[in-house]
């Protein structure tokens, strides 16, 4: 059986992102989202999602280009005075790796993000990361321990068949090949540690190398090439709702996710839409505080 999880990253980042995710779920094929719990629109995102419990909401951990849950004075210089993590991914990654003194503070922050997610949402089935920083060696060590402690079943492994992507879109080939080498190595290490702790992931993934440059043609090509098992295809949708217009690429992603051609292709290929909640039920028990959960049934359209 071919199963597909279609995820929307950056939920809670802005009203535009929230609108894009919700529209793509209500009127399209998006099945899950990943929440940035410290961003200004995170509470609005969760509040809106209470009306659509079929949307499975996971945690989008942030250690770069985003805000912290903990106050700056508790993070030992990991954030600036306004609680903002560094903007440059390369510099941030090197800093987190070589500055051993800051690792305890990062562990405290990631625990706080997990706790904040459970406070807002009430359940946690899957974890991934902004810019995929969750497979950075320091972050992976922390998050795998937290996932085991909180009984979180799934963590994203950002390894994609780069040559399949290059067959579909040859743009930015050098960047994609370098990216593939880096994330394949990081994912291999993370997967080994996950297996030791009983944490699972989808078998296949797309969205990494074409992030920000998705097209309907590319997505249809991915659907045509889906293998048996479970694949995650992730997006960064955002909708123009009359305020600051989001990036055109993000608006195109909403159009892709609500496209009749995409839905028809899924049906023609016999692809079952599913969620991380479904994988979690088959994998590991889930911690659900009794007064917060609004999880619904597995989405199967």
C-alpha cells in the first residue's frame, strides 16, 4: 500500500502561514502540520485547529531563525535580548556544535518547546525542525532522549532520493547534491539512534531539495513515483489574507495542495492519505494529558 503524509511546516509563524495550512487542509490534501510554539501566531493556529481535529499537529522545533520559549537570561547567550535565535544557519550550526557550555541551555529550551506544545495541543505524535536543525548532532541527541521520555513516536528523517528530484527538476543541481550529502549523513546517524530507542519515521521523504521552488508538475511527478510504504511530502504554504503578502512560492504551494489534478493523481495511483497519528498508533504509545487533547480520527480521504 502506498501511504502519503502531506505536512505543512511553520504552522504558527504568521497569520498568513496559518491561513495557508488551514486552507490546504480544509480544501485540499494536507493532512498534518508542524507547529512553531514560540511564534506570535502559534496560539491562533491551535485555536483555529480545534475546529478541525483531523489535522494532526506535530512540533517544529526552532534553534535558528525563530524565537525561544524560555527567556533570554535562561539560555546562556543562545538567543539575543529579544529571545531570537541566530539568523545564519551555518554560523548557528557551528556554534551549537563547538560551544559545549551552551548545550545544557539548548536542552532546557527544547524541553520547554515540547512542554509548550503539549500545553497548547495536548498530544505530540511527531517532531521535525525548522531548517531541519533537528538532525544536527547536538539537537538530535537531545530530541531523541526527549522523544523517548515523552513517548513521541515519530521524528522526521530528511533524506530524499536526490536523483529522483533531479529527474523532475534540474535547477540548483549543485546545491541539491551538497544538501543531499549533508542530510544523508546526519539522517543516517539520527536513524541509528532512533532505532535504538524505538522511534520511527516515514520510509520515504520529499520536499527537502525543492523547498521554496515547488510546482504542481513536480508534485505530480513525485506522486507518480511513490513506492509502497509511507512517504512524507512537506510544504511551507501561506495565503495572502490582505496583510503582508507572503512569498509567492508559499502561495503557489497552497494552490498545489488544493489542486483537483493533485487529488485526482492520488486517487488514480491508489495513494492513501494518512497522518503521523496513524504511524504512532502502530509504533509507540502517546502521552496525552487528559484536559488538553483534541485529537481526531485518522484522515483517510
